[in-house]
């Protein structure tokens, strides 16, 4: 039947892996088993002698009366069928001498072992030590590495009746892949990808690992592998950056004694120095430094310096000194948390009945009109989030749209994101650490929170979709007839009021486009 037909048999090449060899072997063995004249020689335990002048029949005897007369074969006939089968195997195995297969083989397993010996992965106790020689090859996918590790372990498991003894005994049954061995394969896989990856997986999946094995989490780890590696690389870059900053930049004793620092910092790029390139320039000006790292360095320069008090530091700019923020930002940050907690933006985890699984860093950003805005970085959580799909506006299309209007009504919501409740299932991933009052969780959406922008866009479309045509940082309402100018404006803001949405009265604008 066409449904049971095996793929067309192919020949072995000079370079094969365990996986490719096993695929070739099983396909060939299946094809040979379809012929009744060959099937008997493929059974485990069936052996024959080497073909010599003294043993032309190779120890094969005639079939007895136990075999049906129609299927009964003589020793010469069976020997002929054996030679035909061995010849077929030799045709698809050109890398091995034909005599090795046709004349010197003693069983089907001896043929497989001869081929394994040629490629260097014969089943022996010493071959298992080659497991230590497996590494992640250049341009190799992590999943390919895992398959190589799994195939190697499965190929080296003990077989019943094999030639490998364990503590002086031959296993009576084929060894099975145990859960502990699966865990060891996954652990080795993580370590070969990056030596810091096992510790990060332990930290990130600590909750799941309380009740699950490492091997059972392997599919989830594979999907998040890129983000995990990005996190490791970011941490490594931060260490390199901190190592390049010398302690003398924060030497308070020099300031107290009135000593003056003379001279200039020597230009040296640590990345180019390690790579063997010309390194007579600062790290911040290195053309090989990715844009993301340059942005990270910029954020580091603006970081808080609450422990050293008044100080100054030499940055990677010639003859330029940058003063660090020396304000006591801890109380300011805590006051902002307290203010938002009173408004219901934050709650204690126990008050909402959840256990926090992830803490997101928060800091203050100075606003142009004055005051500070609390900003929380949800970058790590965002890697695992799948926001609701929505058609988001862009600056170019918005400007082109409002340029065509004669009358414009502009409005802006007050803390728009804080007016959207956050689902309880998502709160455990939106934890924050306050400076003095412990952990809190978001109960409302926030700027930068995964899915908050699409949620706000969807909400505004449903509330003022009939009036608000273009939305961006502010919300614009287009009115063509002048007589409808105030009517539509009042109707749109009535919808705000009905939904209990707060908006900036100072930013409310009724205008005519010139």
C-alpha cells in the first residue's frame, strides 16, 4: 500500500551524525523487512558466520518440519538471500568496504556497529565521554544543540544483550530515559548556551520549579530564550560599564581636604581593547557600541547618587564635569508612591489577595511644567506579554488629519492610564518596591505597562468614537459646521462625565484652524 511505503533509500555520506545515521538505518531496515526473504535476518539475535571457503553456508541450516512446506528453504537458498540483503546494504553504504559487510559480518547489529565505528560513535563506555566535547557551534540554533544532546544520551543508553556491562552485569531490559536524566540534559543545554543561564532560569521560574521538573519547563524556556539572553547580556554590559568607572570619581576625602584633581582621564575603550582594535577613545564614543548600550549609559549618568551626597564625577567627555543629582530622592519617591496609593493606583499585595511574582524598577522623571512623574520600567514583563491587538494612531497621520479641519476641539484626560482598572490576574506581575514601605502592586494601568496603550485606545474608541476622530497625546474632535461646534463639544464631554473620566480643564481648547 502507498500509505506504508518508506521514503526512497539514500546513501550515507562521508559526514554523518547520530541522528542522520539512525534515520538512514531505520529507513533501510524497514525497507528490507518488507521482503519476506530478508525479514528473518533482521531479527535481533539472529547470527551467521563469516563467509570463507571452509564455511560457504555460513553456519545456516535447512528449515525443519516446523516451517510450512510452502515457506521451507534450504541452507543454500537462505545463504543466497542473505548475500542479496548484505549486497543491498553495501550499496547504500559506500563509505565501508563491501567485504566488511558481505563477507565479514556476523549479524545485522555487527554491521551497524561497524558503521558506527567508522563515524566515531560506536556504542562503548568510552564513547560516553565524548559528551563533554559537545558545544554550541557557531551559527547553531539552541534547539539544534538540545537535539544533539538528547540524541547522544539516547544513543548511549544501555541495551539488553549489548556488549556494555554495568557493575559486572548486562541489563536485562533496555534502559529508559528517566526524569532525572531529562533534567540533566536540559541543565547541560542551558549551561552550554550561557553559563549564567541556569541561575537566571532558577530565579525567573522559581515559582514553577517548586512543583515542576526542569525538563517539563523546557518548552517555556525555549520560547523565552531570546529575552533571557538579552537580560544576561544587559547585566554583563552593566558590569563592564561599572568596572570602567574608577573610585576616584567619588572620592569624598579629596574634597574635604581641599585637594584638587589634576590631569585628564586616559582615553581607553574597554571593548576595543579586548577585541584588539585601536582603543584610544572613550567607551561612550565607540562606534561599535550598540545604540541600546549608549542609551543605557545615558540613563546611568542620570541615576541617583543618594549614598555619596555632594560629589562630582568625570564623565567620558573631555574637560567636562557633570554634577550628580544630590537631592534626597528617597523621600520624594516615597511621597509619590504614597500619593498614588491614596488615589488607589497602588495597593498592598495582601489587600488584594495576590502574591507578587515580579518586581519592576521605578524612578522619578522631572516634568517640564514642574514636579515629577513616577515611571515604572516594564521591559522584562513586556517580553512575555501579548497585548490586545489594536490599530494605534501615529503622529504623521494625525497631523495630516487635523490639518484638514476648520474647527478643532482639543481635550486631554487627567492621568488617563490610572483611570483604567488592571485585571487581578495581571497584578502579580506588576509589583514595585517602595523606598521605605515595602512592596506594592499596581491596581490601575500605567504608562509603559504592556497592553495599557491598546486598552486606552480601545476604551476611548468606545466612549467618544463618534466624536473623536484623531487621537494621539491629546484627544481631538473635528467639527465642520460651526453651528455644531459647541453642541458636539458638550456631548463629547458629557460622555466623559457619564463614564466618570477626569480631564484637564486647563488643556480644553476650542479653536478655529486658519
